[in-house]
């Protein structure tokens, strides 16, 4: 059989196969003219004629010029095809056009979904980067305006009064405002703020939007979508998306994607709101748990210092209080104590003890009785912690200060005399809250002008540090430090002790540390007629 006959038979075989093929087939010669095409190709290219130049898509014409490079793909109208070439012996090329419209649409949707997923990941990272509610609202509005619409409005709920609003356009211009009136005029907004499912955007008339909701210079609003911002249990707000007139309306898929974004934004805003509420509660409680500022009362100097343990940094089990005398009294009661343990639980019990002493103030002239009643309250409580306490009742008599000191399981106060000697007050007692009964012995001390009584917790003497980092500060080192404070005001004594203890522990861990100084002022005391305001002293 000759080569020419074989070539003709091969071409005929291809032609028969092309005619029976379910996909369009076009046979082109080297000059790009149509040699043959099957009925499916005739439907796809209704202008095609045998012997004429092929007037197909540009991508297929380019591929025809390079048939050896393999397949090509592209759009024909609204459909997508992959063109597979078959070189024929006579020099022509048969192009088999396999439709891939569905595959191409699926790939586009997959790519779009990947883009949406990446956007949600980035959005989540930015939204969760701050626990500030205002910042979360700004990020929500900015991301929505940049990726979901031409402008975005975020409305957050409020306990009372106008609701906070942030408006952002595509250029990132942001405006903070509040809702000026009722929200019922905007369809779906009041429902979104209550957490109800979103109203379809096609139900919302853009002309019904109030002016405060549209950015300045935005122009005519063509489409509006409103979706709730879901929170933890309650809605965190509402997200309003605006699209300019002349642009396509929001599709169902776009509204659904806006809901996915809103879920993440709402969770971040809800977390920020919860954090703000808890932080406000914490600050309120902390203010009640922190020791008060001490002052001068009826010619007696009082000063205090407190440093929480290195594990808590704010509150702990050490505490002190100052109770000025009532209308009929002449003694000021100072209380310093140390609850077993550290941190918030110890601070809560310390707060209970402080409140108990406040209630027992009418019995302040009887220290043992106050301690017995406190012990009963702690023993019968629902906790297992105990405490140590020292009480100091001070009154001014001429130039001297008379003290009644009672320690219950606590280190005895140290007395700093004007000559620099340091002595320990003769008082002791058992722990408070550990046993059903308590014993305590009261010491009576007189301070001459310039002399100080220092009450302290064991966090001072048991502070570890120094050159090797593990030595105790100790009572002897405290006594030597106090000897240098002879004749100093109460505040200066406290600052000196705190400074030395802090230098000793350095950056290491330590227990709670508290000190209270009671000083008889030097010289003559001049005060206002009520005897409670600050005065001047002469040496």
C-alpha cells in the first residue's frame, strides 16, 4: 500500500471519528483554513465554512500557529473549552474542543473561596489583636468597607442613651458618631441589634436610609445589606454595608459571606466588651482591696507602704487600715495584718477582715475583745486560711504619743528611739482564725518627739536576696536600718524601709510586704482648731 493511500485512509478515519465525536472538532490546514468540521463545531461556530479562514477565538488561532506546543484553553462566548490538537499526515491539524465550563466555574469558585478564607483569617487576626471595643469597631468597619462594600457602618449597643456608631468608606475615612434617633426607620437594623437573622438586602429600600448613616460625599446609595454581629449570648451590634448606585446589588452569596465576617467581628467585639466590663469590675474591687493612704491624725503622724508579691503585682494578703477616733473618742486605731497565702483569694479575706474591724470600731478600746470576735468570725467562716494581726491605738498627750500595741501571731512592732536604739514592743498573741480561742497581750508604749513605732509584715524580714540572691533580709538588718531613721518623719521611715527591702530582693520573687509607721512629731505641733488637719512643726 502506498504512502499516499495510507495518508488518505488515516485522514478519512480521523474525519469519521470527528463526525461521531460528542465534542466540536475543527480540522485546519497550515494556512489556518477550515478543511472540515463536525456538526457540534458547526453549532459552536455558525459562521464556519469549509475552505474559508477560521474565524475562531484569538487563543485558538494563536495555538493553530504553534500546534506542536500542545493543548490550549480559553473562552468561546460564555463557555470555556480546552483544545487538544491532533496532527494529521497531510499536514492538517484536528482540534478537539472539550468543554470545561463547569470545571472552570468550579475552579473560579474554589479560588474565590480560597480568597475569602484567607481574608477571614487575616480579618480574625486583626480583630483579635486588640481588646479595646472602639478599636474592634474601627477594624470591623475598615475591613468591611475595603473588601465587602463601598462603605460600612458599625453600630454597637449601649446600656442607655444614643448608640455608638463608626462609619467608614472605601478610602478608609472614618467618622465616629452616635445614633441621633429611633432605629425603627431603618428596616432590619433594630432586629439585627437584637440578634435576629438578617433581612434580605432586596427588602431594604436604600432611599429610606437616614442621612447620618451615609458617608459624606458618598452619593446615591444603590444597595444596602444589614447583618447582626453575633456575640457571646447577646448581639454585639450590627453591620451595615452600603453600595453605590449603578453597582450590582448584593447577591445571596455576598450576603452569606458578610454573615461569616460578621460572626468573627461580633465575637471580637463581644470579647472586647466583656473584657472592658470585667476590667471595670476588677478596678472597682481592687480599689476596695488596696490599702488606703495614711495621714496625720490629731497630731500623730501615720505613714504606710505596701508592695504586693512578685506573683500578683497588685493585691495580696497583707493589709493595713487607719480608723480616726469618733466624736467621743481620742484614740486613732491603726491595723496591720497578714493573711496566709498570696494573690486574689488572700486579698479577698484581707478585705473581709478589714470590714470586720470597721464593724468592731466601737470596741476599739479593748484590743483582746476585738481579736476574739474577729477570731470567731474567721473560725466559723467557709475558708481555711488564718491571719496575723497587730493593732495600734494612738493618742496625743502634749508632746508625746501614747500607744497601746497588741500583736496576734504577728511580729512585735519595733520602737525607734531618738538616740537610735531600737527595741521590741512587749506584745504577743496567737494566730487569728486557726484555733477556737485566742490569746493576746497588750503593750503600752510612749513615744517622745521624733520617735517611731514601726509595724511590719514578715514579707520584709523574710525577703530573700542580697549578693548571693538567697539570704534573708532578717530582723537584725531591719533594726540596723531603723537605727539610721531616728528622728525622721513617719513617711521617711517607711520609704527607707521599703527602699532597702526592694534593693535586697532586686528582681527576684518575694512575698507581700507592708509597713506602717506611727511617729510622734518633733517640736511644737500647730494645727487647725479641729485637730485633724495637717499642721506645721518647729524644731
